């Protein structure tokens, strides 16, 4: 299996290179050379398949013989001891795809644990070491920290915007120790992401380290996220209605993963890009003009991205054809007041508790269903509400229980390094702590 750069399709690298180096030298993004079409027989047979079962079948079709089948099966089933269930709300038309049953209680566990398994396999084969750089707006950092904790041959440095993640999210980044280092950046997520991207093109750092990324700029974060769209379809297929996914979106890796599943043949009627006030993609869908902006701080903080990296992948999957993309993708955006109202209404009507990101997805689905009522609507629940305990409780006026494993983290001391959004300072830190 080989991968090419979105900036230069003639650039071709191996699966191992795309996984461990993450970004091409030309600052494009890697994409698979071929996307297998899974076919009707596959999608008709997946109703009883687990996330791991589906992941193995798709990975086998993608990678062919790059990893021996028995080893690939072991890696994926070890990565996914949890599932991604679809829960139906009482209105009969709204479903929630719960993606928070992994160790960090966020959808990014799926990508992080898959990447950790794959990287561990290749590092064991080559006896190499890698230094993973990660920018996070909330959930990515926790999933990566827990997914890569203690993995031999891997050191992880996580950058996050100070004051812009929840207390529990911060504890997941800053209390684990071992091979995990956390840096608080005085700036936004976009500043953190820019530092990471610049590091990957810095000659001296690349001479000193084998750098890799666990952000969604790494294609191996997106590939496994396509699995749960397929798993969700298998759970609702028996309803016999067109399936619509509403995806809370920030950096647009999650939605790009859905588009990847669509290109594999997943029968999706419509995707919905649901955002907060960082609405660059919904605006693009309205005007045809893509205009990144500085990020705006909201209560759905993991989506506070003004310049989404994966936009290029999203349009690339639709051959850079705006009209084709518009046929499959709708976009809506919502402010904090609307988000709070949705959280309250869902709890009052259905006794279901949503985090603010999931509520944004729910709002997008509701907006679409106003003119398209006869569909099976699935909103992605991207994080457990306990990760936003104080906010959620202030909205629904009911205690939210923290799972025991995460409650223990709350009592651990925080360890982080504070830094300005300055690449020279970041580079010096990496060189001195090597």
C-alpha cells in the first residue's frame, strides 16, 4: 500500500513512511493511492460485526499484504476492546452514535489506539524511535496521551492552548508522566497547530528526531475513524431509511473520515457539517469561497478551529469539485446560547445527557430534518458529558457522574511547561529536552 501527497500526487511513499513521518516534505497531506470499493455484499453483512471486526476487514482491503493478516487482526482487536453503539432517542428519528466508550471518553480514542498499535508494530520491526508532536483543542491530547502511554520507542509532546480546555481534559494531558510531556501555549489551537506543522518542516529538528504526528493530519488517524461510520450503518440498516450523519466539526478530520467511508461505498444519503461560531466550512458551502479566520473561543472548545487542516482532504475526496461536494454535504453553525438550549431540551425531552460538541451535532441534524424528515438521522456523540462536568451540570441542573478511572486523575498533580506561541522557543525546548 502506498500514499501520495495532496500537493504533489507524483510523490509516493510506503505505508510505514506515511504513518511514521505523518507529513510530506511539500507540506501536503498523505492520502491512500487507492481507496477500495467494499461493495454491497460487505455492507449487507456487517449488522452483527463489532468495530474491531469491521476495522480488520477494511484495513485488510486497504493494506493488502503490508502487514500479515493474523498480526493485523491481533493489532486491531487489541486496539478496540470497546464498541461504538448507536442509541435511539424516543422521537424515533434521532439516533446518537456514542463514540466515548474508550479510555479517554472521546471519539479520538479510536484513531489514537489504532495509530499506537500500528506504530508499535513498525517500530518493533525496525528498532526505531519516534517523537510524536500533537496539537490539541481538547480531546485529541487526552486520547493520544492514554493511547501512547508507555509504548516503547515513542515519546509524545502535546501542545494545548492555556485556559481553553476543560479541567478534566487538562488532567488527561498533564498527569500521566512517563513518555508524555505537556506544553501550555499562550495562544489558540491554531497557534499550537502552526508550531507543530512548522516543526515538521524544520531541517534541524528533522535531523535530530524522527518526528511523527498523532493529529488528524496523519492519515492513520482518519482511516480508523471511517470504521465507526460503517459500524453505525450496520446498526440502523434494518430501519430501511436513508442514513444521514451529522458530525460536530472543528479540524474536519472526523468528517473527512466519513467521506472516506463514503468513497468505499458506504450508502450515506447526506453528511452534515455542524460547527460552532468557527464556521469557515458552512460558509464555504454557502458561498463557494474558502476563507480561514482566527479561531473564536466557544463552549464546544474542541471545535474551536479557524483554519481546519483537513479541509484539503475533504475537497480532495470529492475531486475538488464544489458541486459534487454540495450534493453530499450540508453545513450549519450555532452559537453558545443555541448549544446550551439544545443540551437542556434533549435532557428534558429524552433524559439524555449531551456534551456541548454533541449538542452542536444534534442541532445540525434537527436543522436538516426540518426539510428532510423521512431519514434516519445519526448525530455523532464525540465526548462523554463528564469531560465537561461543570458546564453540563450548569445547563441541565443535574449531577454528572465521572467514571472512576477519570475521577482518579482529578486528584493527581498537574505537570506542564508554559510557553509563548513562538517557534524559536518551542524548537529550543525540544532540542534541550531531547
